C-alpha cells in the first residue's frame, strides 16, 4: 500500500507519522452495517485513492484510507484535473468502472453558500463532488469530464463551520415559501449523492447531525440510492431526503448503477419513521412515446404502496430533462440506447448557459404541455402529492 504523503508509517502505526503536526484525533467512525456489506462493495470496489496530501493526512482522510486497506493511495497536487482520471478522452469505455474503483480525497477550498429558491433556499458547499452511479443524463460531471468518480472533501468541519455561521447570520425565516414553511432549506448534495457518500465516510452523518442543532434550518438532498445506514442517524426532522423517481423501465435504461425505483419508494416509510422528512423528485421527466402512460403507472404505484403518514408530509419537484450536446456525444460512446430517448432534436431547443455549455431542453411548447400533462396526472392519481415546483 502506498501512502499519499510519501511519509512511511511509523512504529506506532500512525498513518503518515504526522503526530508532531498534531492533527485532531479522528472521532470514532460510526458503526454502519450496510457500509461493509457485499452490496456496498459491489458499488464501490475501491482500488485506487488519489489524495491531496493534506486531505490524506486529515482525520477524515485517514478513516477513509483505513476503510480500503487494499487500495493504492496516489498523491496528487489537486483534486481537480487528475490526468487520466478526469476528462472524457480515453475513458469512455472504462467510465463506469472508474466510478466504482476510484476515489479522490481533496479539501474544499472555497466555501460559499449560493441562493437557489427552487429546490432549496440555499445551495450549501457539498461534502463531495462526483458520484459512483452513472445516470446517462447526469450534469454533475460537467466540470471534471464524464469520467468523474467521487471526490470526498475531507475538511467537513470547515464546511459545517461555514454553514453554522450562515445559518446564524440569517436568523429565522421571515415568511413561508414553497421550499419550506418555516425553515431555511440548504441543499447539501448538489454535486453528488449523499447516500453513496455515506458508504465511504461520515460526512453525510456529520451534516445530518449538524442540522439537528439548527432549529431555523433544514438540510435537503436528492438521492437514487437506498442506504439503510442513514436510518440510524436520528435527523429529528431536520433533514429532507428526496427520493428521485421515474418510470422503472426508463430508470433501468438511464439510471445506471442506482437502486431500483421500487426500492426507493419502498424505503420512504422507513426513512420517515427514522426522523427524515421524505419528498419525491419526479425527475428527470423524459418525453418519449408512451411517457404519460408510464408516469401514470408510476404515480398509481406511489398511491398504492405509500402509507398515509408518508403521503401527509410528501411534496414533489418536477424536473423536465435538460441535456447537453457534449454529454450526448460521450454517451454515444458507451450507452447509445440511452440517447435514443434523451436526444430528441425535433422537440428540443438550445438553452443559453453562462458557462458556454451547449445545453438543450424541450421546446417551450413541448415543455409547457408536458408539465401540464404531468400535473394533471398527479391531480388524478396522487392528489395528495403537492408539487413544490415544476421546472
Ligand atoms: S445519482 Fe445523481 S449525481 Fe449520481 S450519476 Fe445519477 S444523477 Fe448524477
């Protein structure tokens, strides 16, 4: 095993021999049963850990490295642009494999909380960037290229400190909005999936616990993965988990490596009973022949299987598919069947974006009609499901 810092283990067995520098002792890692299961290892059979030296030496970094004793640790100057790992070239066929076998450890340098107003009031600096799953429409890899495994930010205490100050500065929410009637909602998972992060380390647990102490705020994250370890975190109503759902046939084609949609729905009551608020993301909505029937069936399934207590507190976001020309080209290299449904130039139009990305979305008419059609299906089949916003 190689260590990122190049400093050999000392006799006491302390990684990196960094005692003299005095890193805070790592808090005991949570005992999380699912994390060590065969199912978790299938999703993340980690073989290589690229690590910034400071990240590797941090308590969180040491915990992660210790969890994958067979992984090779490779030092890198920066978690950005690791040659041979990020980017699109030469990795297309290995893209999916890279996501499971590789982790990156880095420190989040710039901590900013951005206003949002749709999914959440605020977008928090996330505990990770990248994802071990490989949804064909995912925009998360846009800045690192599509071969983008999970980068874990090991300076979680700084992230939480930043958030605590932001929450304190804001004070109570002055008036209700669609995000939440009373709490300021912070999305903590914009660039990854917090349920998968929780397989790797306690960053998600630390955030859930932090929000529990902030009565004016609430954490929120969307997920496509059912991680039963999250049921032990005792969020006391201060974390909203949003299970993303789409018709199962479509999900099998597009949501590569995720938990089956039926499992996400079946988990909702357990998460509610464990202290989470449980919402649903109806996303992305992909317009294709027969899509309305498929969504009607999915909504009927929600209505059939969800207990009343889940329905009473549920709300949803409806997000129409946006796609991207570069992603389209990448996908043609590894998953062309997905592009049959995602890339529909006859009903899509370019969408201006500040960063020069060539994004497309459904044409105005198609989009408006589709949102109206889905809203009508919701009224009919799941009238209890308030739509927080449709976009
Ligand atoms: S689960 Fe989310 S973050 Fe991960 S690949 Fe799918 S859409 Fe992207």
